[in-house]
């Protein structure tokens, strides 16, 4: 559990600094659902977010997101009776923290910045009685990438916004290119 501290500390530091840099003009919190395309497969994600708008055109955005990536490989097993090949399918689970600068315009909003993904475990898919994954890990557990989002906010009422977005999120540590769509429901605190 000690490895969770780094992403959590980064999130707290970013949230604190964004308030201390300048008096906040507007704070929003919300939930965000996404579907990303990576390795020719769709991967769901969900998370919570915080957004601080500091001026008419500038702000910061961050959050904590749970994401999955499927892996599909073959494993060769040598036993006393021979050699067999088994298909290995697992879902890797990550916690992701983006630290984004957000530029607001009347037409679209653009967010960009680094992301930090922390590997938190896996789930074996298509289990069979003859083969179970007992241990699965990756290295490094903490990876980094970048996120570029283009979004448009729509007011539902005075306090609630819906914001669909297109996203490009390459992970440089794992050399994984990810594109996707998301929709966030945001609530204005002030």
C-alpha cells in the first residue's frame, strides 16, 4: 500500500497549489466516465474530478480515475507429459491522476498536462480449471504519460454541467497510445 502514497500526494499537492497560486473563481467537482481505445480494444474507466477555474480563460483540472487495460498473450507450459500453449487473458487495473492546465473558450475547452498511472492489480479473464494466474505484476508500477482533451460544457441548470470530450492519452513508460471519449457531470461548488 506504500506505493499508493506517491499518486495521492501528487493529487493533494496539485489541488493545494492551484488554490494557493491565485484566488479561485469557481470550483467544480464531478464524476467522469470514459471509453478508451488502446491495442485495438475498448477499455472503460471511471473517476472523480476536481476543477478550479482561476480566470476567464485559465484553470486547472485533476482527479482520480480507475482504468483497465486488457492483455492477451500465449504462455508455453512444459510439464512431464509434454508442452502445451495456453491463452493468457487478464485485465490490468490502474489508478490514474492527471494534472492538467485548462484553457476555456466560448467554442471549446482544451486541457493538457502530464498523467501518472499506478498499477494496482489484475483480474484473470476466462479462467480455466487447468490454468490459473497466481502472480502477475508489471514494472514499473508507476508510469507517466500526457493527456490532451478537447471538450465542450453544457449547462443543465445553474449548478450542474455536462462536459463531453475527445481525449488523446499516450503512456510514455509503456509506449501505449490511447484515444477515447468521455463525459463528465460537474457540480459547481461556488
